[in-house]
C-alpha cells in the first residue's frame, strides 16, 4: 500500500463499501435540539425518518471540524510511517477543507519524512465519494502519493456535480448558494438546476418547470456531457425521493448507459443543506465542464499541479492526453 486514503462522511459512501475499499473516514457532526450526531455507519441511518422530520420543521445544524480534530485523525497513520491522501469536501461550501490543510501543516512538523496530500474535490456527496474510490484504485495500483494526488485533482476538475432541489430555502439558510438572487421565485412549479462551479461553490444556472422536467434535464445533461460512460461508475444521491432516483436511473440507461450506477441516500450533514427532495447526479466529463453554462463547453486548459516533479509532470501530461 503506497498511502492511506482518507475522506470525510460527506463523501456519502455506503459503510460496507468504505470498509471493503479500506477507506478511513472522519465524521462530520450534525445537531438536532442541541444533541450531536454523526453518520459513520450508513446502515443505521433512517433517511425516510430524517427527511420527514425536516419536512415537519425540525431544525438541523452542522459545524466545522477543527484542525486539531484532523491532526488527531492523521497521527496514528503517520506514526506507522504511512503517507496520507485526504479526499475532502469542497472548500467552496465548507471551511473543513481549510482545517484539513492547517492540521496537515502542523502535524507534519513532527513527521518531516511523511507526506499528506489534501485533495479538494470541489464537490460533496458522491462528487467527493467517487474521487475517494478512485484514490483507492490508485493506491491499490501502487501509484506513488504525489502522482496519485495529482491525478485525483484532475479527476475532480472533470467531475460534474449537478442537482435539483425542491426548495432553495435550505441552501439559502446555510449560505451554500452563491447566486441566489438569480433564482428567487418558486411560482408555477419552477425548479432550479444547480451545479458545482470551478471554485466548488454551488450556483444555480438553469430553471425548468415541474419536477419531472428537472429530472429529465439532469439526464439530458448527462447524455450531452458524459465521456466514456461505458467505463464509468456514476453516482446518484437522493434525499427522501427514491422514486425520482429510479426515474433518473431509467433515463440514464436509455441512450448512454454507464458501466455502473452507485445510488445513495444523502447523508444527514450534506442532506440537511440541500433539503428533502434533492436529487443529484455525478459523472466524469471533459476538462472545463465546471464552467458549463447550459449552452456550450468552454475550452479551458487544466491547471497542472506546480509541486509535481518533472517526472510526475510528464506522466500527468500523458494521463491527460490518454
């Protein structure tokens, strides 16, 4: 094993899969009536009950993990002489990624021979989780820490995070939506289409009329933007709307069926921000996809990780071309 793969629970991966792939998860906490909870074991999470309670008016809050929390998480593996790749939730919607960086810098002062690479996926839910699974693949292939992290950053740039919600209130309340003014107004059953942009922030960039049309729009965007679907595991996350997820799966299989579809219920931390009825789709596209505005794809060059060695840079260029 060339490095340890870590992530946080907002990666939304099923616990049996986390254990199977030997991923290490740090728990994000959420609070109901002042009591703290986490979702380190998805098999015990009752999504129907959780999202029904939010619909009924129960307030759920979240908090940022401190750098010390990350340091405590890293240290046992550093003591074993292992490097770490931490696959993080988007820095555009949470300060936890910054805490992970601060914790890494501080703890490495005591372990100068070790390496911690923080990969900001600029995503959440399976937009983060699929990158964590890719990290496990690269680890199992014996790829070194630096090159693996560089490949993961490229994949994160190409990971399209697109979703629709029933109500923008939840994103508004948590400050997670960057251009709310563009999408105010919910009359006539107008449904927003949102995405993660280049900075990993959530922006609304389209609106359609009706729930079914919003689901069809997600599928149409997949058909237009996905690359080599036959080689991909794509992700779907739903928050208390399984029937809608099944409709989306059916649509995705019609024209460009993927190799596999991983479907999950939104875990409670991320789910509390997107709200009941959120339905999200995650897949790899081409470079520049995060700048997609619903019309044409921009021609944006991929940033090369400046810290990569000459050998790693050459391998990166080959990876990008292939």
